[in-house]
C-alpha cells in the first residue's frame, strides 16, 4: 500500500490557524502517515509536532519553508527579474545552532519586508487593525502576508471598499494587493535561493523547490529554473501539489527523474476553514511514483 504522505503544512507558528499538535491531530484523522510541519522561516513548532506525532502514530519530518529571492544564479542571469520563491528543507537539525542562527536572520528580513508592505497598504488607502501583528511581534513570532490581510479585513473603515472590490477573505486580499505585480507587494532582500539551499544543507537536510507552478505560470520558465536550481545543489521539487494539474505534474516529475531529483507532494494545509488549503492529502500523483528518498526516513 502506498505511503500516505503530506509534506507541507502550517501552524500558528507561521500563517496557519491550528497549533502544531492540532495540525498533527488533523493529519492523523485524515490518514496521513508521513507529515511535515513546514512553517515559514521558523522551526518553532517542530518539536511539539514531533511529540504529537509520537502519540498519534504519525511520522513527523523536521521541516521548514524558507522564502527566498531568485536572483538568477545557477545559469544565464542577464535581464533576470528578481522574484520570491519558496524552498522547503526536510530532515534538518531543527534544534541545532546553524539553522537557528540562519532563520533568525531570515525572519528579521521577513519582518522588515512585511512592515514595508504594511506601509504600502496604507499608501493605497487601507486602514489596518494591527492588534494581532503587534502581539506576534511582541511574542517573537513571524508575521507575513496573511497577517496583513487579516489586519485589512478587520478594519471597519475598509468594509465598503472591500465589498466593492469583491474581497472577502485573506486569500482574495493577498491576490489583489500582496503578490508580485500588485500595488502593495514588496520583495525580500535575503536569502537568495542559493543561500536557502546552503542553509538547509548545513543543517543536515535536503532542499526542495515548493509548488513551482503556483509562482511561475510558464512551463519553459519553470523547467529552466529547475535546471538552474539543480546547478545550485537543490535536491528535489514539489511535483505533486494541490493546484498542479496533470500536465504540470507530469512535466515536473519527468524532468526531475531525468535530473535525478526527489519528487515530493503536499496539500499545503493551513487550517480547516482555509478556502483552498483546508484538507490533507488533497493532491494527486496521477499514478506517478514519488521519489521521497531520505525524506521517507527522516521522521
């Protein structure tokens, strides 16, 4: 019987709505056997998730999802536009000093970028209810786009405008204002993709490019980027993802096989009420055998 795995999920340690132990409990209820809690730029919830997995019979892989800047390294970079992509690290030493030091630096840049986007939202005329953001900063927890979106949605002065623009949840606010090409988006400064891969390897893990077609639409650009990242030492790609269709999945899995790369998958669970990322195992392998390599033994 195939291993039931889901190798990306998020808790209250980053932008999920469930505590780490509750994420594991939800995964167990869904029948997940191998799980990764991969919060953004933090491993704060990993130990709790591993302990819960031991009680609930779920193997939990120590993991993190690092937001990184693709600056064109690994290939021809003339005319390359900098953009943000996500690199997953699996089997990392989540309690070791190397990863802790790197993530502290990455989180500091993440916070600065988020606050620049906060200022940009004000510049385009939104009010923000910042109570949650201020509390997370005070507690040393990361802040990101979902927290900014929530701050806009909670401010009563925005209600009429949001209704007019048909924005009614965190996802639609992010898509309207906080992704590349939208008026309040601001790019991170560090780490680069190469630095993220290096940090993961130094912490004893394997590095995997998360959800390529979520960030890049053009298949040729995805394949070119995959080759560049392979040149930088990346180990795998998240070929199986909740929003990847069959053609995208087969393209990624086929190229990964040619390059000798791992292929992972996830439904990117953020919480049961999330409009899109609410259910474990909600991705399709289309009959393709995943290549999890050491990740299957990292829990």
